[in-house]
C-alpha cells in the first residue's frame, strides 16, 4: 500500500477525440469492464467518470511505475462522446479537466472533432498528451498483449516499424500545424512545452502501461500544487447530467472537484430559472473502477471528497441544468454562495 496525502485530490483527466477513435475502448481496457459492448451503436451518449486508484495504475503499468514516486491518489477519467452533435458535452468535459488525453486513430489521423478538441484544450489551457491509438491495425503487426510500447515496437519487423513511424510523424506534423511542438513521449523532457505522443492499442493493451505512467507523471510533476486542496471545505462541483434514478426522483450526476459534499448539506445548483437551493437527500456513489452511468446498485455514502463522481439526490432538481455549477453552503453565507452560482 501507498501513503496518500488526503489534502491531495485526484486529477481529473478528460478523454477527448474524434468519433470511433477509441476513447471508450481505452478506458474500458483500463477499467477492465465492458462498457463499449453495452453501448448502443458504440456511441458514448453521456459523460461518465471512472476513478482509477494508484495501486491499480501501478499494477497495470508494471515496471514503468514505482508507486512510491507518487503521492497523488490516482486518476479520475471522464469519457466524452466524439460524435459531432455532442459538442457541449465535450466542452464541459474539457473545461472540468486538469489534464487530458487526446485520442487519435493512427490510420485516420486528425479529423474534425480532433481539431475541435484541440480548440477546447487551447481555450481552457489544459495540458494534454496524444494517445495514437489502434497501432495493432498496422498491417503485419505482431501483438504483444499489454506490453510497454517501445518494447513491442522494437519487436516488429522493419517494414511494420517504418509504417507505424510514418503514421506517428503525420500526427506529430498535424500537432505542429496546430501550434504545438510534439514528439514521441520518450523523447519529451518538458511536458509543458512539448506534447508527448504515446502509441497505444485499446485492442491489445500495448502502450497502456506507458499511457498511465505518462499521465501519472504529468500530474505529479506539474499538477501537484493545484491538487492541494482543503478536502474538508464546502464542496464545489459541476453537473454532468440530470436524470431520474429509481427511488430517488430527479438526481444529478456530478463531479466534485473541490472540498467535500455531505449527505446533510444544503447546496446551490444552477437551474433554468436561476439558482436552486436544496437539501441533499442522499449521496449515491459507484465503487472505484465502476462507471457512474452503468452502475445499477449505488451505495449511499455520508460524504464524497474531491475529486470524484457522485450522484446527488435532492428535492426540486427538475430545473437543474447539465453543465451547471454546484456549491455547498455549509458555514458560508447563503446569499454569497447563490451569487457565485448565478455568476458562473
Ligand atoms: P465515440 O464515443 O463514438 O466518440 O467513439 P470512441 O472514441 O469511444 O470509440 P470506441 O472506443 O467506441 O471504439 C470505436 C471502434 O474502434 C470499436 O469498434 C472498437 O472496438 C474499435 N477500436 C478501438 N480501439 C481500437 C484499437 O486499439 N484497435 C482496434 N483494432 N480497434 C479498436
Ligand atoms: Mg465512446
């Protein structure tokens, strides 16, 4: 087990990219469940959050990660849909993120929603890396399930290596055309100045150890100060989705990114007709490694500390809006909190 500091919150990682480039499949692999299989038309219609604790990351990453190098508790991944009609969901995911993974199909390269995602990341100044996905589809590829990517690339024939490198350098070129200096991740020293490209396969898990290692390293190195929060402070979050939950009426799927929300808190939520002030009735939480939107049996919890996904049950949420802010009042001045929600 690893010592984690409870004043360091989990970094929020948005997974962005063009439709079908493999965002959900990558998370699915990491999660070890079968969300992709259950999706209608394999299009992700909703944003979900997946908490991956450090010990799981360390297990997947094997030799690449020494868990004692890290004191951040893990990573919280937010999946986003690539279909062109879901641009507000993508913006919401991008705005919420501390860091991001831009998924690009090595065969397809940059596509319209890849460029849209780049614009969101630029606008929100979110550091990101590129997962160059589907390397297993290069003709003649000889898969080495779950291996670090340099190892499996070295094991390919010269022809396959040069085919893949050509595709990867096209992606690096596209990044450069969009104003980002980029290189293969193992050549990047300063991830703030350069975008690291990680070749991966969501099919064979090749490169996934690298992807997790880079994300963890990036957060630890550049995000740590931003992750230092007062977890006992009044919670702050964002509504991802407003939906009915059996036995609880209208509920909010939310991400709490600061402080703590408790099951006896009064909260202010952005609504169509202005801020809604309401009392939390229940906090419902999926277990780690489970996806909020596929979890059937929620467990009721007393409190949820940032950063994490939570389903909030409370009266009067009918008017709440996806994307709206959530703020816990607790010992703060009620009108001040309402004013903050109104401004956001
Ligand atoms: P949207 O949510 O619709 O934007 O798509 P997505 O980016 O989440 O893509 P998804 O994970 O649903 O994958 C799309 C298709 O590509 C599925 O049929 C996957 O099985 C396939 N796929 C994803 N990653 C890989 C990969 O690394 N290799 C291969 N061979 N197929 C992949
Ligand atoms: Mg998807």
